């Protein structure tokens, strides 16, 4: 397998994978979207809430606030064995506000300086005169297999497109050039050429407009364009390292299982 990076910043990574297969890249995609452990608020203990919003709605809103994921000292609740969360498996984010005000994610005060809301201005509720809100939000490790609030990345892949031109059939009407929505086709010395094949969405507009049937759109079977977007809970470098480590562990486990049959 070979990898070539197309685009990379703090949040996104786009790369080309060659000499691979659908099961392998799909396994990687599934790890990114649902198996990487992260921290999210799991339940709330309310002490006071006479705001117009029910406890359950506030709990749901707080659960969806993305938290920084740099701390690796916490263990998953199922590995801890405690019933309600302890210092090994949970972090408490406390909130106490009195109206009139809007309560934002930045009002959550965390026990651990490494676990905090990434976005400061997520509104939780509004309080008016005489209304109070006081709760402890308990954040725990989980994965998006259980709930989408633990999802910290999006990932997708597509086959590398392939355009074949049959020059014996082509009459150079050039109708395929303007019809391409990605504008990747051009004419050069009696030949239709492709600017950037990776931009092709395989919409087949060029194939359909060509009455001579000179264009055939298909894809390469073992090459993929892979895209990862971090939701900023974790740097994209750490995210990819973690996903590859998890995939490698899974493959090692499978190998051991097969060898022991
Ligand atoms: Zn615990």
C-alpha cells in the first residue's frame, strides 16, 4: 500500500491510497467515524433548574457540546467498574448561573484543565430574572458506536476515477468539455485531455453527451481518495495515528486468531 498526501491542515486530511482494497479502506473509515474513543458529557446531576427548559433538554444540549480530547489519562467506564463515575473514568464540569443571562458552554467549569468545551459560545438556555440553573455534568469516555456525541471525525473515500478516450470513435465535437461540471477536460493537439482526474466526480455527463460513445468513465479498482475531517476534539495528525494504530491492532488480533485455529 502506498500513500500520497494531497491536502493537510489542522482539521482536514486528503490523501491517495494505492494498492489497497475496499475492505481495508472501509475498515479505516469505520474506525474514524465510530471507534475512536473520546470524551463527552454522559449524564447531569441537577441541583436547581427553574429555567423554561426541561432537565432532559438541557442534558441533551450539554451532551452534544464538543470537548477537547487531548487527555489520555481516563479509562472507559466499562473498564473501571465503578457505578456512577470516579476520578479515573470521569470529569465533572460544573455550572451555576442566575438570570437574567444566556448560559453558554464557556460557563462550564471543568475539574480537569485538559477537558473543556472547544467552542465557547454554544448556547445552553436563557434565564430571566429570578431563574437559576445549577448542575454537574459528568463527562466520560465513549465511542460513536454508542452515541453520536462521541463522534470526533468524519471520513469518506472514493475510487480514483478513470476516463478512457477512444480516439478512433472521437470526432472532436468537443461537447464533453463544457458539460463537465468540474471543468477538468480540455483539448490539446487533437486530443481530449484531463486536467486533474482526482476532481472527477464520475457524474458521467461527458459519457452521456458523447454520441459517438468515445468516452468511458470507470474507476481504478485498487486506488482510493481518502478524506478525513477532525471535529477539532483532536488534532488530525493524532487522529490518523490513533486510527492506524487501532487498525493495526485489529489486524494483529485477527492474525493471531487465524493462526490459532
Ligand atoms: Zn470509575
